[in-house]
């Protein structure tokens, strides 16, 4: 091992080879305390230098004493890390190692007022233009040379095992986000920046999603939306204006909140609004039916489109000869009645309207 020579600082001993053995007569202590102190210090420094070399640490600067150099190794800086474990694992804290865990934290722990497995309360100073995270997970997973892997993930959170005791437990969760940060232009409690996300259970805003507004993804054939106690409300982008609502009673209201007199399955339109369809060219729309403005009247084809009567006309029977007459208005000067149009009245009885062609 290299010698520690004079001139490195007043706290270091004179140059002594750490491999040197005492050959003087009698006990090594016969060389005196100064010689022994130097030998111990030299060996300690040699061990420290060997550890630094093994860990790839090359601290710079001048340390006037061995204690100063040891402090630099322990306290650390940007160039000298505080803690370096060269081995890749398995490692364990609080229990035996597991061949499946690079680092495992185990053992029974009893807290004082609370109990946490791991806590990060760092204060990070971010360089100009940099980004920051209190915990960052980024690694590489290498597939096996054969077979099939069921699942790879960056983070897996299993539900905690709760042992029942005398105490009452109000809420329990596998992951809980207590709120969004503040101070940024945009603040989010959870942000999925890219990629698909998948839910296999319910998303709810109440204590129990079954009785509160929720979305249930557990059924592979459909998505279930729970309206809560009133309705599912669709609002404008600014959330200032309601556009549509589906009530708890199964009424769909468009442009209105009035549902009096309506029942499950009904569609309620805002006053003087109608049902429209796309025209044949696919470039516009026209009204099929609407409520007439200013009166409780129903207008069919209010934009003067022809009406196609779906039920076939009824042929003339063997009764009296139909009466011929003149059709007024813009119709033909004369016409013959040759069929009947069958209509059902409000009581469910059929009646016939004469048709001239």
C-alpha cells in the first residue's frame, strides 16, 4: 500500500509504509505511542482510499487531516455521494433478502403518532429550465428469451392487508391523492399525459359509488353511468350553461330543465324547438316536427317539405259512387276520388279521409 508522506497536512503522521511490521525487540509498543498512532492512521487512510477506489469515487480538494477526508466521504458533495451501494442486490432492510427483490423493506414497525413505510420530504432546488419530481421511476425491463410474460409495469400498488382490531376504520384506499398542487398555471391532482388508460371498477365521487355519481367499467359489454340523486348534466365548456340532462327518472331534456308532465323514456325539447334531420345532400338540416312558436300547436314539416304517408291508401269499396268535385286553391281543376287515407283517432278508432288523385 502506498505510503502516507509528510507534507499532506499537520494532522497526518510522517511517511510510514502501512505494510511495515515491527522488528524491534519486544512489544510493538516499544516503538512508542507516536509510531503506533501513525500506523493506525495510515491503515485507516489506506482503507478509506481503497473504498473510494472500489466505489469509483475520486474526491477532489485538499484535506489537512484524515478526519477531514473522512468527513468529505461521509458528508459528500456533487462529486462525492453520501451513500453508495455498489452491489446490485438483492438487498433488504428489516428482514432477509428475497431473490425477486432488488431492494426490499420488511419487518414490523410501530410508529409514534402515525406510521409510514417510506416518507419523502425533500426540498429540491431545480436548475434553470429543468423539471422536478419528488419520486421518479424510470427503468428498463428485459424480456426473457422464451415464454410469455403476463404483465410488465413501472409501478404496481397492491391493496394493503388490514388486520382487524378494536379500533374503528372509516376509510381505506390503495392509492389516495389528497389534492392538486397550487402555484402553477395549470394544477392537476392526476395527469395522464399520453396513452390509453383502463379501469376495471367504478369511479365515484361519493363514499359509496353505488349511491353517488359514478362511472362503472367493470362490465366488459357496457359502461354504466350512475346519475346520483338528480341527473347527469351536460354543460358548456365554461360550465356556465346547461345543454342537456338525463334525469334520474330517465327523462332526456335538451336545452331545458323543465320536465313536468314527462315520464321515463320521454324526450323534452326547449320551447319552439324541433327534431331535425340531415338533408339528402348532407350539407344542411331541416325540421321534421316542432312546436309552433306562440301556441301549443304541433307543426309537421314546418319548413314546407312534402310528407310521405307511410300507410298504403285504402281502395274504394262497393258502396255509392264517389262524388266528383272541384279542388280549390292551387290544385288541379278536377279530380276523381279513387282511394281513402286511413287514420286513427285519439280513441283508437279508425276513420277514413277521401283522397282525390
